[in-house]
């Protein structure tokens, strides 16, 4: 059974939403080690930008691999 585009997108969103929290927490912990002192609002915005990029990347890769599976290119 094929995974629908909607479910692919929902899976990607869920994955990235969890990753967003991890990323922002990591930024808050790691940036100061490199002498970067970023306000929380900026950390949240940086995380949001990378989250949007990650959603698009994850969705695109999911659709590519689903197409490969359906076509059985790698039998």
C-alpha cells in the first residue's frame, strides 16, 4: 500500500517538530561555546528557518523514495 502525499507531509512535520525543540536547545547550549551569544528570540527564528528547510528536504526525499518503491527501480 502506498503512503499518501498527505501522510508523507504529516510524518515529515512531526519529525521536524520534534527536531525543532532539540535544535533550539542545542543552539542555546552550543553557541556560547563558540562565543556566540544569541537572544532567545533569534535562536527561535534561526531554528524556524532551518525547520522550514528540513520539512522541504524530508518531504522531497520521502516522495523520491516512494516513487522508487512504486516503480520498483531497485528490484
